[in-house]
């Protein structure tokens, strides 16, 4: 079930990214400071959607590998560290959608992240803050510019 949800989130993020990019580029080409800021906010939102889709692809791959049964499926393959004494205690995994994480659990209660590159969540936060700042800035510029 979580694999299907991961893939649906990837598809939704890609569709949103394409829509945001198209709308943003159309606004940038209109000209004017307000339109340019609003368009850049949409382009940054498209980038954030692309980074989210990239991270969720890693999570979907890890879930697909973790749910693959059969020979050599225990301990969970994406959670293996290469140290048998630690890998022996792996018993479960959990998927986080925000922030994008694939978390491995051990029987002793410890957890650790695996599978998603470390740059995904910081870049996602940075792009989100930048996009919101551009959108708020466009709103302030729109209020300050007198209309004819």
C-alpha cells in the first residue's frame, strides 16, 4: 500500500511541477516586477515539487525492495548495514512523507534513516522558504504599485 502511495505522490509532484513551471514562465514573460516575482515563485515551487518527487522515488525503491519476499529478504534489504550483528536486529521499517524519509527499526528500539540522499530535505526546505518569500514579496509589491 505504501508503495502505491509513494508512486502516486511522485506522479502528483511531477504534474504539479510541470503546471507550476508553465504558469511561472508565463507570468515571468508578462513583464513587470509583480508578475516576475510571482512567476519566479511558481518556478521555485516547480523545483520543490521536482526535489520532492526525486526523494519519493528513492523511498518507493526502498519500499519495493523491502516488500520483496523470498530468499534473502530478511533482514530487510534496504536497511542492511553490512554488519551482521547489527543487521540481525532489524525488524521493521517506516515511511515518512514529510520530511521524505525511509526509517529502519531495530528490535532494541533504535532507528536510523536509509535510502534517501541527505540533501533532499534541506533543499526542499530552502526552496519552500524561497518560494513563499517570493510570493509574499509579490503581494507587497502589488499593494505598493499604484494602478492607473
